C-alpha cells in the first residue's frame, strides 16, 4: 500500500485524494490511521431557545447540547446569541455569535502513544464563532413556505470558514387562521472555504416537526441524517497517510422554544 | 364591496334605569380626506359640522377618516375605505358596517337605550363602551370580522350557531368567515390601533394594517 501511495505522490493532489477516496469507499484500504465511523445508533441533541419577536427585529438565543459517538458522550455544547432584521417581506438578515465546546475538526484525529489513534477530547476546548445569515422566504400557497438559508460562519478560534446553504420547505397546519404545527424538510450543504480536502464537508437532510403549544411555547422534534467528510489530519499526514473518510450518522433532537412577541 | 348577507348585530346593553332621550340626529365632528354622505338619491360632501340623519350612508375614501357624533350615544370613528349606514339614531341607535373598520366609543346607556353595530356576515350581540370592528380577509365564503375591546366588556353572540363569548377589555376575537368565534385573547397587532377620536389630543388616524392580524408565515422561522 505504501508503494501505491508513493506512486500517487507524483500525481496531482486532487487525483490522489479521489483515488484514495474511491479505495476507501470500496473498502479496499482501511488503515488504522484513518478515523472510523463510531456511530452505533443515533446521536441525541436537545436545545432550548428564546426567540423574541420585536416586529421587524428578532432576537435569537439558544443553548444546545449533543450526545455523540458510541459512548453517547455529552460532548458538543453551544450557546448562540444574535439578532435578525427583516430587511424585506421576503428576506431576513442576521448576525450571530456562538460559543461552542466539544466540536470536532479534521486535525483532532491524533496519533497517541504507540499505534493508537483517537479523536481528541475537545470537550473543554471553547471556540468562538461569528455568523452572518441571509434567508429569503416565499409563500407557496396558503400554508407553505419555501426558504433558502445562506450563512457564512467564521470560527475565530481556528480561522475555519464555512458557507451553509440550506434550501427547505415548511408546511403549516392552520387552525383558526393560526399555525398549530408545522413540518419542515431541509437539506443542508456545508461548504468549506479554507480547510480540508473536500469542498462539501458536511451535508444531509433533516426533518423537523414543531408544535405550537401556545403563542409563547413551541416544542420541536427533529431528525438529521448527516454525512461528514473527514480530511487527513496533521498527524495522519505526518504518519504518511492521507484519506477522505465519510462519517454518516443520524441525529435525533428535541427542543423547547420560547417565542414572546412584543 | 358592499356585502348583503345576513345581518351581524353588535348590541350594547346597559340595564340601569332613567331614560334621557337621545337626539334623533348626528353630525360629522371631524373629517380628513374624502368623506361622502349619501342621502336618498343625493350624494353630499361630508364636512365638519354636517348633520346626519337616519338612513344616511357615510363613506370614507382612501386615506380618509371621519368621526361622527351619534346623538347622545357617543362617537364612532371610520377608518379609510369604510362604509357605514346609519339605520336609526336615538334611544336605539343602530348602524351597519358594510366594509372597512369602525371604532365605537359609547357613553353609558340607560334603560331601553341600546347601541347596535351590524355587519352583514353574522349575528352577534355585544356589551361594552369602546371597541373596534373591522373586516379582515376573505378566506372562506364570507369575510372574517375582527372585534377587539379597549374598554369594558363585549358579549358576542352567534344565534345561528348558538355560540356566544365574552370579550374582555384588552382582548379580541375573530369571527371566522362571519360564523365561527375564536377564543378571546390578546392580539399583539391590536396594540397599534389608534383609539383617539379627539384631534385636540393628537393624531386620530388609525393606520393599523389588518393583515397584521393574520399569522405571517414568512415570519415563522425558528433556527
């Protein structure tokens, strides 16, 4: 296999990556320097959000946590705060700040002592993110809304930049002219701007159901099917291995949303 | 736009003795923009001070408004694009709102005195002193009718359905398609209503967008 990769080094990087990816995808090459899909069953996430409606302005605050991997560790946590402005009937723009811990990045796949490889424990690594968001929305009939979220994310801790494009459709069940519950189907596409070897580093659909208990309280249940592409970590490259590894997982989530209007 | 379906009555009842007779005529006490008074086959320009009589039809044009004195019953304010028929004035004052929106500020009634607001889409009875009635969207066969109370309490009754509800101060309801009552509750959009009818006390024009009374699905986003 080392010989094979040696010849590959003379080829363009993209070609090498493509071939390596194909080898991985077909299961021909599965080295211990490559992260493995630890997912057995779904991950679980929960969030509580305070989303205030101030007319053309909305404030956003949420706290989210996720239990991940085979051990269902409570790993990822985040707090997001920001505001949106309705610039046009069909367009909201916003700016958000996020403090997160437990996020996993490509270089977190580490060589430990000996031949052991493992993901870094990032639970105590706090990261600061800044996000700009623009979301056009359009009515489709009386009860449907089509939207396309476009978000730029800048991770100020590691300088990684991401563009999220998330087209989706929401259908509202109306009772007495007001929504009682709504069902949303979205497809998220995360594009890396300055890291990794795969431009599309994460993607997948998610389905969410939101029940309007009252004007103030809503509950949500959602399920995501995420495909994340891991690129070679610094340690793996140093060890002479490169890879593109797809990690697929299902995430089930619940949330409580407080939505006061003023 | 003039709707001619079943009559929708908004009645004010106060059960206290003594009966001072109310004058059997009204007048325009304030007007802005185009205000017309249709009397029989004649159409008159509605000016401040113009007398009003039973049978008159008062219309406001785009951007216009009018405040009417209804004898001793009280005052009403017509929003723009409103048409109000003065069916009777006096002890029992009755008006019909054919389109648009109407604010009513009614003085305390005594004995057999009554104040009625009718709309063509349903039948209801109310009690109260200051309330707002307006047509909303036409989503079903008939228009929705919004009613909200600023002062006092309003009893809305739909005899055909055998339904009734008390709307308390600060609450509103929607008469869906003119024949179904929603539960009374506070609607944030009603905070924008301009209840003032006295020009000396500032702006009296109400420019509330009735579309705000409906859930804006484009504003329903949660992530």
